[in-house]
């Protein structure tokens, strides 16, 4: 059974940083064979993608709202993905979800219109990030 477990969320002041982690278990192959993504959903808003990386074509995606502040990374051997978030602002407040899907996958899907799953097969349950003074 595939499981994704996020950690690292919490309350942070504006301008602060957080690092989210997502441990993946239950895969036959290691994370190298999967595209990874982070998504968020704020109250009353649709789920949006905030980062994506695919090993099948090397594509990476960040929306303009987080570009230069958020960085996605992975440790394939540990089957763990990360989202480093810097210069956080109140508008970054949301539940953050990690997701993954077997390659091939092009991160342009995440850049497209809001979607229920953005073509990602596996999702975590989410971790709340609150940016407030």
C-alpha cells in the first residue's frame, strides 16, 4: 500500500521559512522513477500546484507566486521529497499536499488549469502551513 506522509507544517511569521518533508512508502521502485509535486489549497480556493519535478524529462515548475521563494527537492534513496519555503507571506497560508506519479510525466500539467489531481496518482493527507504575525 502506497503511503505519503507530510511533515514540517506549522505556524510561522511573515518572512520566515519552513521545510516540508514527504516520506513515501510502498513503492516497488525508488522515487527516481516518479514525478513529484507539491500542491496547496487555501480555504475557499481551488487546489493549486506550487512545485513539480519530473525525472523523465527534467521538467520543473513553479508558479510566479512562489518562484524564487520555494524549492522542490528529493532524496531518491530515502524515498523522500522536500519543499523549502522561504520569505513566507500570509497568502501562502494553506494546507500543503505532496503527490507523486510514475514517469513519464511532464510538469506542464501542473502549470495548467486547476484540476482535482493534476494526473498525480498518489497523494498525502496534507499539512497545514499558517503564516501570521
